[in-house]
C-alpha cells in the first residue's frame, strides 16, 4: 500500500512548490469553489484554523486536485447545480463518507465516487487527510456511456455512492499514470490529444467499475452501433449548432441523402436530426445560464443559439428541463 500511496502523490520525491499553502478560509473557499463546486465546510475538532495545501491540473475537461485542509472537517451541501461528479481518493489519513446504510471509512489508496449533481453527500476528513481528487462533469460520463454502451444510465447509477477501484482493478495504476503524465507535460495533458485520450481512459474505467458496484448492466439490451455517417452527423450538429444547419446541409456534410440520414437517426438514436439539433442548442443554453455572470440575460443567450421567438424558446426549454430558463439563471446568480 505504501507504494500505491507514493505513486498517487503528485509531489512524491519532489518539493511541493507548485501547491498553494494557506491558512485563510476565504482563500481556500475561493479555490475549492472553482475546482470542485460551492459547498459548506466546518471544522469538526478543536482546531479551527486550516493548514491547507492546494494544487490543481487539468486532464482535458477533468480537474485533478491534490488537497488537504490540515484539520478535521465536515463537508456537505455540495452544489447540485454545478453538475459535477466527485471521485475522491485518499492518499493519507482517513475519510468517512455518508451512504444510505450509514458510513464508509476510506483508508489510504481507496477511492469513493459520488455524483453530487444527483444526490446529496457528506464526508468527514481527519486532520491527517490528503486527497487526490477528480472533478468530472456529469455530462462527460453520460456521453461516454452513450458512446461506449449505447445507453445513458439512470439514477440507479447516478445516485449510487460507493468505493471503486478495489482489489486488482487497475484504477490506482491508471491514476498514478495520470499523475506522472501531468508532471511530465501538463500543457498537452490539459489541452492536447494526449489529455483527451487520458480523459477517455479515466472515464471509461470509472463508469465500468461504478456500474458494476451499482449492479447496473450498461450493455444490457444494447442496440447495434450507429453507422459512421450517423456519428459524423452528430459531431457536425454539435460543432455547428449555433449556425442552425438544415437537414439537407447536414446530410450533404456527411455524404448521404436526407432520407438516409433521417432513417439512421430514427433507427439508432430514436429521434430526428432536427430534434437532435434542438436538444444540442437547448443544452448549450442551459450550460451558459447555469454558469452565467450578473450581466447575462436569457434573451441574449437564447439569441446567440438562434432563438428569436422567446415564447417558443421558453416552451421548448420547459419541456426539455422542467423549469423556465429564468429559474436556471436565478440559481446561477444566487450562487
């Protein structure tokens, strides 16, 4: 276990100069809100002043952090609106995670996963704790499950909090590789193809182990893989959604007829190209509203994605997300 812990620590064998060291709660909160999500943290022992060290690096769209408070704390009220999954690996000390049946105590080298966009979570850390964590947008895991297994999991997975990577799964070895890759070339891991490939490996391993622990069969009832022209059309729509391409333009871009394209979407995606385009536009709008600044307006974001009639847009948004766009924006401003 000592070797595992050593390999997971980004600063093993080198000075911890890349980390920010702080005893200021406001500074720590500003950092943690950015790399994780807003949440509540409270000292749970006699020590009230933190002795924190903070380090973060990107793996594509995932954020890897090495973090400790340096005193016993309780963390809860994690923001569901942030839309993030936390993958929390303890590399020193102990963590106690709250689950339906009580508590799960995590020792060094163990990993716990909780989708904070779908279920509330609480964790207690002792004063010796040191964490190597991944902050993963929920949409990344849902998209990967859809691409790999042809299904988007439901709350049987998302609301299942559990330990992953136990035994000989290889999860810790993959995390250790990610740490070494960041130390060797942080820019390419953050922005280049190596980082995109590493992100895919991490998410694929995570969702496979998570589903196994939750008893969810991702490949049950899997449909035949969509043909290449359907996958190319999906990518084209995602990349050109703001331009409002017509079905004819999409079909021409991927080299098939409108009839073949529409049939492929119905058979393999159970939708139409136009409905798929609408869903992509609405999701972009929701993402922008959820992360909006004080100056943002619903009409400006909707117009940027091609909506002119606000009544039509609001109705489509309500059908898709079950709330008015103004409500999404209000929550963002409230944070």
